[in-house]
C-alpha cells in the first residue's frame, strides 16, 4: 500500500506531498536524509511537496523506508490508510466523451447510420456542454 504522503509515483520519479513539508526546515531534513543515496538524481521543492528523480533501480518502498527511519512523523503517516478518491465529474465527462467518440467512429465504419448519428449528436452536445462550462479557461 502506498503511504499517504506519496502524491504520485512513476518509474524514476515520485512526488512527496504532505502539510509537514510546508515547513522549509522539514523539507531540508527530508532532502538531507535522501541526499545520502547516490541513486537519487535530483530533488525539487514545491509548495508542501518534494519531487524526486531517481535511478530506476531504486524503488518507492526503499525511498519510503529510508524516509520513515529518519523521520518518525512519516513512519506514523505510513500506517494511516488512505481512502481512494472518488471519480470527479470532470473525469466522468471526459471519459464519456472519449467513449462516445469511439462509438461514433466504430458505428460509422460498421454502417449503423441511426446509431452513428445518435452517438454523434450526444457527443456533440456533451462537447458543447464541456466547453461551455470551461469557457473561462480557454
């Protein structure tokens, strides 16, 4: 299970995010502990976060173990269970748009004209709604 302070993790990259990291002294402590491992290439501070780039031979579990041994607060955080975030309405909209787009193209190739037109109309309406809600960002 991923600890609550790991915001995102990819191979060779991890972002640690927690309110404890808003304190510059805590960020310096974390960087000092992790700097000892030569497989960590870079550490970039953010707002309440640290972005680590590291060698793929280093795993997330190794980084978390090192951090939890050096800072007791992070050891306590790793014991907390994190609830999965519910799917946001925006993500549902975008996934529905992609699904409708795929169905429209597929039905167009299969020759089902009525279903193709219905899916295309729904996709157009949802696209218009999606753009209208986000018009200020455009």
